[in-house]
C-alpha cells in the first residue's frame, strides 16, 4: 500500500502544475540512423504537423505511418511530441535520424514534451532555443529546434528550424520569441526551411510574423485556396501553421494539407522544394 507521503506525491504530480511539469536538463535528445542519405537537391519533401501529444495513440500511429508510406517526406517537423524518458528509439522513425528538443518533463506521465525533427541524414549541428518567457498556469517555456544538414554535392548547408510559438502571453513576449529566432536565422547564408505552429490566432501576431518573414526574405509555402482553408484556425483568425522557405524553389502545386487524418486538431502541411546553387550558374 502507498503510504501518506506517496499519496501526496502522486496527487501533486497529477494535479499541481508546479510539481507535475518540471524543466528538462537535456537540451536535445538525438538518434542517428546507421544508413545516411544526404538531402537530394532536386526534391526535398517537408512535412510539418502539430500532433497534440497524441503520438502514443493507435490512431495517430496509423495516420503517421500512412503519411510516411504515401508521401515519403525527407524532413519531418513535429510539434507537441511526447517522448518517454526511458525511450531508446521511436518505432515509427526507425529508418530516420531524429533530434528532439524538450521544453519540459511531465512527471505524471514520465514523458518529455517538445518538438522533433527527423531526416534521412543526421545533422551537422543542432541547437535548441528555449523561450525566456513561460506560458501561464502550467508555467513552461516553448522551444524551437535548429538543425543544419549537408546537401548532396553542394558547399552550402541546409538549415531546418522547427518552432512552436509561445501562447497565452502578451504580444511583447510573443515578439521576444520571434526576435530570438530572427537572430538565429539572419546569420545563415544557405537555404532554409522555417516551419511549425506559430500560434498566430489574431491579426497582431500574424502581422509580427509577416514583418519578420519579410525582413529575412522568407516566403510562405503557397497553398491553393481550397487547401489553405483546411489549415488550423480559430474562427476567422489567420492560419496557425506555416512552412516558410528561403534559398530553395517551391515545386508548383506541391503544397497540400493532409486532411484525411483524425488524430490531431491540426492537419499536417506538406510541401516539396528543390535547390539550385546559383553561385555556380
């Protein structure tokens, strides 16, 4: 039988955010696949999806495996990914390298929560950027993960930025996180993809994101109107999810919102890009 102290600890870990959600001592958790395949400049398929912490659910596993089988993305950006503290690997990503950046540990479920980027090659470098501000009630930060990859037969490297923007805070704190990311993106001279859940649920947030994208020379992936309507919104708000790019070309009519899934309130975004080293031409 549990003694009184164990009952109190169990209650606290389940119901009191201060005890349940604690900071992670690890900035990233990484796994490399034995077989490494450099990104193909002619076709880089990008999948971005806020999975709402459902990756241990059978329905999500079915949805995700169907996506992998049908579209075979080269780069996968997942937000709100839950990883067991005891996990050695991720079965669904057994053929890919992956990097996970936690923003907190859920002591009740014994899991990390955070964002995950997977690719067919291990990154040359990786870096987690944790917000200095915390979201209220659960008192946790948000995190972005920056990974840098080699390109086949190219001198330039490819930067992937997987982000989940802070929510339930004032506009200044949202702006601070954007500024932190802008500093990172502004020093990279090669091609890049910047994708995730930006929590742009009102016009003011969307305008700040748009201004940042303009300053950095970023373009949003172009979704046809019937596809754009499927992207997660709150009522008449701007979309929450985006794929931005720079230094690559978006393949025409490649951008899709995969709405044949039921395991998250966000629908996966998919787009395909190609890279040409203009310095050689």
